[in-house]
């Protein structure tokens, strides 16, 4: 049974196979892998030395190399943190804590997808302007890999943002759900008439043990009233036993 924001209820047993197969977890792992490729490729082959000075091979633009490494390192740390959050998410007993996690995931994932889009355009633009130097040709595969996986990271982070948005919608809908919609109206709870746990008659009604339907209805009007239903007493003008006729006001 799912709890708030699409996660299992707190205290449920951890299933590693089910955990790894979750779409959110798969995207976190891809984000970690792609971020390592991006900042690792630039850090290892993106710089060259010329007269004791480091020069970025992306058209000698140091900002391009720094940007690629920066978004890659931060993406790695954030993806690892969010992956740990996926593990602890079902164990969060507070709905407020889950809501903060989902909103943080939604905002960061969407923003980082945008930054990777900017990084892809930036690095690709600088690479097309790079001269065919021996150093650039030797490091070409690494530099192109950083561009390629920056492009892939746009979709993985956008997918993470999409799933976070779905979680937020589930949490928002459950927050305003009534007892009828959340299934609280099962046996012993409130339900709509006609449902599986609808209204039932009062215990004993319509049976021989019922003093109204079984006793009076059976004795006074059982034949005309049907199967043990309530029957009112027949109208009669005769005085009831124990009374003295009609009421007479006292005279003073």
C-alpha cells in the first residue's frame, strides 16, 4: 500500500531488487555515471600546457573547461545525495519532510537539466571553433565524450524532474482527498450508500427478536405489512384501557 507522495508507508521492509528497479533510482545512477564522464573527460584531457600555462582545449576558453567540470562535479554530489534520499524516502514518517524532499528534487533536477543544456551548447560551440592542434586531436575523443554526455544528461535530469513532479501531484491530491476517496470508509468507517461497506440496518430490525417489527408488526399488522416491517397501530376511537374517557378541564 502506498503512503504519502507515492512511497510506501514508513516502516516497511526494504527490498533491494525492487529499489534498483525503480525509475527514479535508475535515473540517479545514470546521472552519477554521466557526471563522472563529463568532468572526468575534461579534467584528464581538457587542458594542455603551453609555456608553463594551462590552456583549455575548448578554443582556449578556460571558462568552458571550468563550466563543464563544475556542473559535472556538482551533479555527481547531488545525484549521490538524491540517491541516498531515495533509500530513506519510504522511511520518512513525516509528510512534511517528504514534501520538502520532493520539492527540492523537483527544483534542482529541473534547474540542472537547464544547466546541462547550456553546457552542451557552450562546449559544442567552442569545440567547433577549436584549431586542429596535435593536443586537440589527441584529446578529441574525451572532449567529444564530455559534449555527448552533457547532452544525455539533459534528459536524465529532466526525467528526474518529471518523476518528482508526479510525486508532488500525488502528495497534493492525497492531502485534499476525503475519507470516501482514501478508502477510510471500509468496515467500521464512513462509506457511501450502495458501496461495499454501505449503510446497514440496525441489528435485529426485521427479525422476530425485533420488538417493533417482529412483535407489534407480527401481532397487529404482520399480514398486511410484509416481512416483519414496522406497522403502526390501527386507528381506533375506543378509549384505551386505564383511562377515564376524554380529558375534561377542571372547574374552579
